[in-house]
């Protein structure tokens, strides 16, 4: 809105300049006409107060004295300039509307400057409109740079479309966050990504494909699926233990993760309050999901919990024996069930996107 009002102000100044030029040309004609009819206003004032007579004399004065002869129509350059000014007032809202407005003002100012140089031979008209043309042209270049198409890498394109585009984040806003990616890592089945108390928790890791088993002190906690974070609690600093992971994360199948440098990412998005709020929303939703899952696993401990989900029943059945089998590479029945379950098709998340 501020840019639109500024453009309207410039257009008003331009019209006042044109009006001054026209009044300067009509000044001599107005003076001569007024001197040729000195009794025009006196006749009106000599009436006995009849408003109709006064209105009649005033109308006769402006019809015969102010504009007895109209000037010829202005040059085509003047008409083109005003056409583009007229089009600029039809600009819609938004950045694209602002770009349209600036383009129309640039072209209109250029035609006014050309008109002042070629037709009027008026130096001030040419200079002022050339100045307006340069200002609007700079705005056009800046807006075109801001609205340029942004291409993301294929993996980041997936992350953007699935997580951030539904929250109205533009590609231009997401591009700095995509530039903070540290690495893209592939893990084989049963490969450990993090070890509790050993691996430093200085990143933000998102699962692009595959599933991970998360355990704490040899106790299985949950399964991390596709497009979920492995270290979302560390994003908010809600975990104790310094800078190390408090859980062990093991790949259940062939997995691929994308790793952000957490400190660099936080510093980058700190300048955009909207993008920072979106990241907190996405990561916070993941933290809540993990907490609810752990609570569900704890409260529904036992074979009588018929309403438990498939993942919860699996984790309850595994208990500590399955995780010890993962650590020692044993192939007991519980461990085999873990890896076979991890290769099943992923269930659709009925949760509504925030």
C-alpha cells in the first residue's frame, strides 16, 4: 500500500506540472478575455440579489471569457503517456500488481519526457519526467529480481512441496533455508545414525525415505517415518545432556536423510519472522507427535490394549530384547519382526496438516 500511495503522489505531481504548463499558455488568453468584458462581473453584482441572475451571468462569463477558444488536441506522445497513466490506476493488489503499476508509470513517464523534449521543447518538463522514468525503472528491475523464478534441487523441491508450500511459504523465502543444507546421507539397513550420549546433536535431520527405530537405554521408543525429523526435540533445546543425542537411531531399511546445519539455519531464518514461525510450527508438530506416541506406548503397555496402533503393539512386543539384538547383531524372532515390519507399506497419516 505504501508503494501504491507513493506512485499516486508522483502521478499527481506530474499532472500538476502539466496543469501549470497549460495554465501558462492560457494566461494571456484569460487576461485578454477578462479585459474585453469588464462589465461581466459588475452586471452580476448589480442585481437585486436574485441568485438566478447571478448564476446566469457567472455561466455566461465562463462560457465566453475563460475558454472562448479551445486549444488544438495535444500530440500523440501526450495521449500515449496519459493512456499508460490511466492503465496504471487499474493495477491489482500484490507484488505482480505493483510490478504492473511500475511498468505503466515507467512507460508513461518516458512518453511525457519525450513529449516535453520533442514537442514542447520545455527543459523542465523533460528533466522531471526523465527523473520519474529512471526511478520507476529502478523499481521495475528490483521487483523483477524479487519475482524471478527460483529452482530448487529435486530433493529440496520435495521437501518444499510437502511441508512448506501448504503453509504459504514462497520459493524465494525457502531458498535461503535450502542453502543451509549440510549433506544428503544414505544409510543401509541396521546402520546407526546416532548413538545416545556420543553423537553430537548440532543438526536438523529430515527423513526423505525409509524408516528409523528410535531407542533410549535399550528401550524402543518409536518409529520415525518419511518426512519426519530425527532430532526435532533438539531444535527447541528441550533435551538435557549437553550437545549429544539422548537417543539411538537405527535405520530399519535403506534410508535417505537430509541434514541441515542447525545453527546456520536458525541464523538464516531469524531475519524472516514468518519463515521462522513456519519452521517452529513444522518442527514443533513433529515434537508433539513424538511425545504423544511415547505416551501412547507407555499407557497401552500390555496385550490387553486392543485399541493400540500397529506400531505401538510392535514396540511393546519388542521391549528391550529387540534393541539388544540390534546392538549385538543377533537374529532373534523379535528382531526379524522389526525389520520385516519396517519394509511394509507406510500407512497414511490421517492427521490434518497445520
